[in-house]
C-alpha cells in the first residue's frame, strides 16, 4: 500500500512567474519574493539543465528518467542508477488558454532552454504560446467552426448566433477565438439598437455582457477567453448577475399556492414557522424529518412557491440529482455551490468574493437543502467556510434561513 512501482512523478507546469510559492504566515513578503529558492521550480530548473547541457535532447516528460528532483534544494540531479519511472504533467483544460498551449509545446519540443525558446519557431519569437503552437502545426484550424457560424448567419437571428458562439467557446475549444469573434461580431449585434446614445463601445459591452451571462450558467467567465475586455463602468451598470435574474424569473405554480390551504396540521405548522422567520428576517436553521410518503416534497414546493411569489430568492438544492429535479428550480449542492470533488477537511468552494454566485448568495433569503443527511459533514463545513471567507459572516446568520430535509 505504501510503495508504487514504477514510481510516478508529477511535473509542475506554470506560466512565467506564475508558480505557487509556499511560505509561513510570519515570513516577510520581500524575503519571500527575493528568495532564490522560491524562484526555482521543476520547469525552470528543467530549462536550466538544458541550457548547461546542450547535448541533451529530452522531452519534459522524459527528463525524470535521467534526473531526480531534490525538493529541498529544488534542483535536478543526474541519476546514479537506472530506475523505471513514469512522469506525468498535470492536466490542463483548454479553457485555461496559454497554460494549455504551454503544456502542448512541452509535450513536443525537446530540450527547451526557456519560455522564450518555446515560443520561438525558426528565428521568429511569437508573442504567445498559442501562436507558437499554431506555427509548429500542433493546432487544427477553426475552418469547421467558421463554416458553422457562416451557415448559421444565413438563417438564424442574432440572438441565436450569440448562443451558438458561446456554445462553441464552451465545448469546441476554438484555436483562435479572436478571429472567430471578429468574423461574426457584426452579425451577432445586428439587433442591437445603434444611435447617438448607443455608441459602438456600448454595443460591444452589451454583447460581451450577454455572452458572459451565458458563460456564468456553465461556471465560466468571459475573462477566460481571448475576447475584448468589458468596460468597468458597464459592469457596474447591471446590479444583478444572470444567476440572480434566473432565480427571480422562476415561474411560480398556482397549484402549490392554492395547495397551501390543504396542508395538514404538521405541515402547516412547519410552513408558518419557516415562512415567518424569513419574512421577518429573524433567520434560523430548521431540520425537517419524516418517513417517505408523508408529504415533505409537497411541503417544500409550497414553501418555495409562497416565498418566491413575494420576491424572495430561495435556493432549492439537494444532495442527489433525482431529488433536485423534484424541486422547482432545483440544483444539486455540488453544482449550486461549486463544491470541489474530492472534498477534504479544509476545502473551499470554487467561487470568489466578486463572483456571480457570491452575489446570488448575498441576495438569497433562504436555502432549502433536501436529503441533507446524505451529504458528508465536510460539504456543509466547506460551504460555510467559503461563505465566511467572502462575506465575513457565519452561514446560519448570513442566510436568513437554512432548511435541511430528509
């Protein structure tokens, strides 16, 4: 259990000066930045070895077969004896952009001596790793994607073109996003009103905002792609993110509004306790338990309909996908809160203080979490810890109401 043969070595991959540095909370920042040891990584020392040994022609993944990594001195040393090892670079998703293309170049270019060397094709140093990979012939052309957009322009409205363009960004990994953008920009903005009060900059920002709203629904952001930057002033013009707008626009079923009067005594008691706590802003945490068939889901739907009718944002979530589909506007807890997999004792959810999800949580009146006992305690601790990091408030007081169900 404690030995693996052959041994597996994980190789770091990072952009120039973008590597992780470990330090103690008591360390002085200037000392951390000036430390020569902190500037050395597996990748930079791989470059250094190639610079000092010009006869070597190893790929990055082949290098550990001939050298060993000393984590104390953070240097590579030549192996004294043959030993079978397997080296693997960390996986990188295409949406990470330059880091993805850097990994691609390292898999094909032997004995690079620097980041600049990787970007040099012939005698020309390209500005990006993507451009270098393209000139090395490592990337496919986006002709099929251009043809797809060209065909769509013939019979689709601009709104559909914007959705198609965003779908391509999400699932097709285009090589040259900016070229695809430039070719279809005019068609995607045909239905935007252009007047003296609606300048070209406004039209550009409006298109970027709409694409970003669609990307947010898939846990992506427009800054992850090679697209024009949205003006900061325009970002502040919209108070609510698309996630908040989606929650506020959820349909409220009259069936469950009418059925409130048909709740039994136990259901009615729970209904009034929870709705009163939310409407008065008292907050609280409630646990609802009962055998199968006693009307828990029926009660949940009545609570959701009543609160949403009054304009409250209530996040309906569950520990499993099947349970989530039974709740109007329901999502699994992992999708809603971006909970990492696997989860550990000190994990954090994948959202920041300025993210759309954090905005949604700030405007949220209550959270209804079905099948709560099926979730590990680390999940609740992680959601609470992530929220505390962003809002400086504890979960049970920050959200007006937190309802668990089983």
